[in-house]
């Protein structure tokens, strides 16, 4: 849940932006977008703790390289959403640039999510030994 909640909040923040741009109570939806971004940032930082623990015990060089790139993308997404929230607070809601930044950051998250799936389902990071043995059969 530590992973899917920030992702869901960030995806919904973009949906809120789209609804605001369509004219459906723009002030309300831009506020929702800003708060869901903030919640996603907090959730992602909480998810980073077990991620760092998993990262610390990876010994395979290929897996470590994938995990490093995955971590870099996640940290980039958190930084981009932090900038996004700051822009919205400073410039006001309704600007096109923060919404475009959200869409671009969702692209970063898509790549990161793919790598996260690779780590779990192909390299068995954070998977118990019994589950790993069953998966390899």
C-alpha cells in the first residue's frame, strides 16, 4: 500500500487538473490536485524507507543497477511534484505549466513503476525465499 497510495494520489491529481481545465468547478479541482500531490509526496517519502532497506541488501550487480535507476526516477518524481506544488502556491492555480509538468512526471513514474515490477517479479527483490522458489518452478 505504501507504493500504490502515492501513485494513485498523483494520478488523481492529474485527473483533477483535467476536470478543472474542463471547467468543472476549477477552483475546487485545482485545490484537490494540489493536496493530492502533497499527499503523494508524503506517501512516497514513507515508501522510500522500506525501499532503501531492500536496496541495501541487493548484491547482484544487474539488479543493483536497475534498483539504482528505479530509485533515481522515484526521487526525480518527488522533486518534480514538490516543484509543481510550489509553483501552484506561488503562481496560483490554473496555469498550464504545472499541469504539463504533472503529465511529464507521470511519464517518469510509469518508467519507474516498470522497473519496480522488474525488481519484484524478475529479480525477486523483497520476495520471501519460499515465494521465490515457487515462482521459479
